[in-house]
């Protein structure tokens, strides 16, 4: 395949910046997707060194031309790096990274830069529905408070630092940046960011190597300094402030380059993959703009508000509030993010343990509930396992035996009373209603018919919707198959 102009320029850039790329690798420019992939020209084996990237070639806050202004403003993390990207892009050919930018898209096709209409029609009901709206709000606030005041200090076109350009820079940072080390921090790593992701089947691993001999092993290089959970990916890096006490003398304790090493054999002619972490489709689409069918790390969240809405449809508000209060007094809680509390349902349809305990308490009869209320002080002094064991014993589960109970997961089946199982099915129905009137079969048919290249946004949003709805189906199966039989378990 003929090498494109931008790849020729990038190869020259790598040579002039000390980036060593093995002749065993071939960078392929795909005109249909306008993206670059990395392929092997010969068989690659575990331990093979395929690239060395100097830290000085990476675009970071410390290496960019706007370092003083960014550090003076106290910006760090992805926010500070986004400013660095905008600044260097605004320099054009005068930037050290001009030919590197040539192999990057103007912006990644992540939901952050989708239109409001696309978000409303494609992501309704999914885990990203609310998150993207929050992202846009928070990032707009970041730009207004942290970036707009800086624009006047740059002798460059102010439009280069517009809100729209900030969003574009953020898509590159969120999808391609690595946490390099303590000195350089968060940065864009040329060549390393061209390797595509494959869950659980990566071929390359990045490590740091020191300029001087050391008995210490190389440091791992992370693909992101933010948590991989969707709920923590809001991009609020402005809360991070650069440690001004760090000086250049600290570089002696930090690696000078990144090495790309083969950790899994790759056959000649095959694509060489990296991994961005163990993430479900919601996280992949949110940060990188793509999904993977049959992703084993997919989850679905059921918000506490949905649970309480269902419970108040079955009982009085007072009943629901008092049961929720007891659950909290026993030190139970769900996951939380951005003022929202929720429960996870795993890929195989198993609900979070804390959701089962809440539903179990909701359906306790008044006598048992009152008895538990008198035992609060003794129960909360114990660990979660002992607390739940006592909860089940007081609840009157006649089939319960302590023998063989090693962890809280062993207690799930004893919490699954008939009432709890029925509630799980109803919660799955309520959660699925958020996707609208189209059925799962409708979504599956549309997914099979659309093109992942020509209709990228539609395709990946459908993969996300289908994966989440299948999990809800497994939750219903879980409640039906793992739940109790009325003859074997006391119904509360």
C-alpha cells in the first residue's frame, strides 16, 4: 500500500524527534475510516522491542510553548493538556508537533461533540444519556472559568481557543492521552496513540526506561489518569493543581523514554493492538467513540430513584422512607457519582448486592422490621458479612445456614425472596422503558442492517443499547432462575 503524504511527514517527524519505530511495524492509513492502524510485517514475539519514544517528544504541559501560562493558571490534568493541544495547534507549522497533528483527526467522534438531536435520538435511555449532558455543562463551565481568561495572554488567533475548539481538543485528550509519570504528567504520546484497542487481546505494553542504570524495573504507563468507570469520566480535571515544588532536578528519578514491548505474539500481516483498559461499551463510546459487540465488561445501572419510585408504588412513602433509613443505618449504600446513587447489574445479569439488601428490607414485615430497629447498634459494629447474616436470620429465612458462607456473594440466594425477585423483574422493566417504544428485536435488526463505517454514530449507539437491554433480559432470567420456590422459602 502506498504511503500517504501525512504518514511520510509523520515518519520524518519521528526520526527528527528521536522516536524509533521498528521496521517490523507498518502504519496503514485507511481512507474509508480516515484513521491510521498499526500492522505487523513479520511475526512478532513476546519480548520484542518495537518502539522507543523519548519523553521530550510527548506533548505535555511541561513540553508545550504555553507552559508558563498554563502553570501560572494552576491548570493540570486533561484540562491543562487540552489548552496545550489548542496552543500548539494554533501555532501551525511553527509547532514542534505540527506533523504529529497531521495523523490525528480534528476531533474524535465521541458523544461529547454529537449534536443535541443525535444525543436525544441515539443515546436515550443508555448509561450515557445523562452523563454527556453533564459533561457538556461542566466543560463549558471549565472553559468559561479557566480558559477564556487565558486567551488574551496568547499572541495567537483567539478563535483557536473557542469553546468548540476546546471540545475538539478534549476529545483527543480523553481518547489518546496517557499518564506518563510524575514529572511530565498527562500527555499525548505520538505513535503510541495510533494503536487500536482490543479487549483482553492486546499485543503491546508500554513501560518506562531510565537514562541511567537502575535496579528498579520500568514504570507502567497508563492510558488514562482518570478512573475507567463511566461515572467518574466527567472531565473535571480543573480541580487538580500542579505541584509547583516539582523542579527539573526531579527528572533524574523519572524515565527518559517509553518502550513499546510485545507481550502477545502477533502474526505477520495482522493488526497490532493495545488495550485502553477493561471497560464496558458505555465507557468505550464515551471516551473513545466506539463499542465492542459482546463486551464482557458491560454493565447497566439502575438508579436509586427508580428503585424508590417502584417501592412507593407498592407501599406508602412513609414505609419506603423508613426502610431506606434502616438500610442506610446498617451502613449499606449504592454506587455514587455526580450527585446520583445507583446500583450496577453485571454483564451476566447479577444485581449489585446492596440492591438485594435494600429490596429485602423493603419487603420485611412490620414485626421483623421493628425488631431490626432495636438491634441497630449491635449490627453496625460488625462487618458487612456478619451484618447481612444477622439481617437474614432476623428476617426469618428458614432455609438459611451459616455453613459455607465465605463472603457477601454467598448470601445473594438467601436475599432473593419471592417478593425481591418480582421487584427485580419490575425494575428491569422500568429501566428498559427508558429506551422508548422500540423493542430489543427492533434495535437488533437495525444494528445488523446499518454500516459501522458509514453510519458510525448510529451503529455504536445501537451496540450500546442492545448490550444494555440484553443485560436487563439476563436480570429477569436471574430473578426467575436463581430466585426461590415458594415451597422452599418463607415469603415475607
